[in-house]
């Protein structure tokens, strides 16, 4: 097995193509208003889940990625989005590869289908444009082909005792136009405000491939949990800090990482 084929079979299973986990819920922006969410994640993986979900060591894989998600309310029911990203990928010997440059850029629209005082149902479509076409760099595997995504979203606000809270549940079909297989995605977020300026978030990110792909890309699954806190520094600026981990998977990296972000309303 060549170095390139070996790396693909180990870690190029779709895990690396996750966009930065900036929070974008089912709610649309008000007409003429928007939000900028700048998020940076830093992760490392030195173990991989096997096909039987056991863990075994691999050469260290590290990635730092920053994304600027910009949302703007075209109307009260339609929000436009753009999400460019930058990334640094470093894979230890014997693969010994490094990549710095553009990651995926997301272009999309989210439309509100139905809402009342506490609940909103939306649909979202994304086109994901790769930042590189260089298939000779093993650190770019999984980042070289366009993707399309269709997503259904439901958000519901309520109170836990007297504390403002919400849940946001999303399911998506992601079509990957290169070698990796298509994916089913399911994400869930629970948020609660223990005091006025603090928002606590618990988020679950789940991906299951739809069979195997081509060019050596196998089937896979992985499940991540992220916990973070958001502090409202001003009425328009909030800061986020948290951590995440891949707690179960199949043919997927066992990731552990940190996330930091800034949310700016405009």
C-alpha cells in the first residue's frame, strides 16, 4: 500500500472536511440585520477508531481552522450566508505532510418555513467550495472537491424553571462530489442562560457515511460532543470558549480540541 493510499484509508474518511463548528441555528436574521461569527478550532488526534470502533494509535494529526460565518437578513424569512475559512494541517511522519491555506468556503441561504412565538422551522441549502485542488499533498486529502448540502432545522425556545433556554435540532444530506461518500448529518444544540450575560451550550455533531466512496475512501461514522460558554461583553459583541471530543466513531479520527469565537451583531 502506498503512503497516499495508506493515509486515505486511515483518516481521509470525511472527518477532515467538517466545517468549523460555528453556531448557526434555525432562526433567521431580521431584515437588514446580520451577525458575524468568527470561530477558531485547534485539534489533535493520535488515535483512530477502527472498523470495529476500537481505538488504535496513528501518527499525530493536528489541525487549526478559522471560519468567518456572515449571516444577513435579506427579508424577515430569508437569510443569506457566506463562510470562508483558513486552515493549517500537519501530519506527523511517516506521512510527514503540511498544508496551509484556504479551507472550504460555504455559500448558502436559510428560509423560514413556519414559526410561532416559540418555535421556528427552516430549510437551508449550502454550496461548499474547496480551497485547493492539489491532490498531490496528502494533507489536502478530503478538501479538494465541491460539496452540496440540504438541511432541515427546527428551533424551540422555552424556560427551565425561570431560565431562558432553547433547543435546536438539524438533519442534513451532504453530497460530496469527489471520492468521499455522501453523508447523513444530525446535529443538536441545547442552550441555557443561567444569568443575563452568560449562555451555556451543549452540542452534539453526528455524521454517518452512506456506504463507501471511490478512490479508497471507505465508509465511516463519528459522533462529537462540544461544550462551550458564551459571554455577552456588549449588546453587540459576545465571546465564546469551549472544548469538543469525538467520543465514538468507526473508521474515523478520535479528535480532541478547543474552540474560541466572537459573535458580532450588526
